[in-house]
C-alpha cells in the first residue's frame, strides 16, 4: 500500500521549473532515494513533501489524506536537514523534547520517549550534553533522533551526511538503514552520491531537470539504465559515440555487433564488462595508464582517435603504458535519441 503519493507536482521559481509534473508513490516501510545532480529538483521536491515549499501545482497525500497545503507542523513528517539545525542554547535532551512539549505530552512520557530514541541512535546518556560538545556525527544522530522522537509516518532526509568525512558517512548510512528497517518507517532520502543511493535504497529515483529519468531497484538502475544520462550518472560507465552500419557499431577501429537500425548511436559498457587482451599488432586501443588497487586494477585506454575508455582487470601487472590491446565487451547497451535501442 502506498503511504506517500505525489501526483503531478510542479514547482516554478520565476522562469525556472525546478520540479516538472513529478509523480511518485512510496510504499509502507520503503526507503526511496531521490538521486541526481545539483539543480535536478530533488531537494525542492523533498521540501514540498515536508511543507517547507508550496507546490505550484499538483497533489501530495499521506495515508490518503491530502497535505499539499498544510504547514510543516501539521504534517506527519519528520525532516533531517543537511545542516544539523540544532538549537545550540539547549542540551541534547531539550532539543529532542521541544516538539513533544508543543504536543503537550506529560513530562514522564517525554522523558521516556527521549531516552528511548537516544538509545536507538546510539547516544544513551548524552541528554545533558550541549550540542557544541558533540562531534559532527553525534550532532547528526541528534538531528535524526529529534525527527524520530515525533514518530512521523514519513521520514525525510536531505543529504544528511554531506558535511561528514567519507568513513563517518559510510558508518552513519549503515546505522540509518538499520534504524529505518527496525522501525519500518517510510523514508524519502535525497542524495547526489551514487554509492549512498546504491547502499541504502529499496528503490532509486534518478532525477534530471525536475523529472524522473528512471525509478527502479538499485540493481536494475545500475545494470539496466534506460537513458544515456542514467548510464553515465550511476557508477562508472564508458559512453562511446559511433555509427551503426549493417548490424555493427564502429568507433575509430573499435567495433561491436549491435542489433539496431543504421545510424548514430551511443554505446555504453561498464569497465568491469570490458575484457582486455594484449595484442602483438596495432590492436584496437593503447594503454594510457594502469592503476593498481590491490584487489583489482583500472586501465585507462585510448582509441586511435583519442577517445578514452576504462577497463577493470584482475591482474593489472599484465598491462603497461603504451601497450596495444584488443577489446571485448561482455555486456553492452546502446542509445539513440535518449532512448535504449539495444542491450545484450
């Protein structure tokens, strides 16, 4: 059952259409990531669900009740912002208790709820700490706890880990996923980080120019991108412009059988799906650089016309700069006019 329904929602700022007739249904307990570059409309959409922006048109419902024009405090949502937005003059307990006091809950119930949620986010015993005494990761846990203590139907996360270092970001996203699954709380998560979306989401919505490019499970978005934009945005992808003629795609001596009508096309192949074979002759490409990561290697390649490709290899020591190699894609997709025309 859909808990959150967004129907034909648009947001216009002057001459800019930040969100354009966007629709999405989010199921009970589902974690959906809105993924896209800066300016794709993902944060604006999230703010409209939270009531911090008013849609120019469209409809938003939660559990069948329309909330399109309700203020934030009247919505069953909790929002965690990129900046922690904590009250620095209050300690941790008071930060969390503030919203509960507005609901006029008894003091004993407030105490129990705050202590329970602090334990949930790994901050038991931190109630008396001032927020400036906490690390960045602890502050973000407090921001999450402040939303969870209100027991919202929808949790909204707006790039909450963006200001944290890589190691802490990875640890916190695992903790957030564990909490979300434990509570089975429906969650809408905004990020521009592909790894974050792939690690966290039940479903990824890739956005571009305020619209949906693709909405699918993470594995489907990665393995079966529907458009060149999605192919290039999710993970590392080689995108090669060329020509299809008589069932063969060709670019500067690099050719691949491709079942599509003659004409221009964009070939997409992942580095891990591009096999390299040392060539005794000129070969299809030359090795430009080899990077050894220990568990695998990444080989930068150059076609005769200067186009660049990347290939992932298990034994990088087999390749060296300037070496001639032949290429064999094991999985490809091809696009024309922003639409998928071939996959194998």
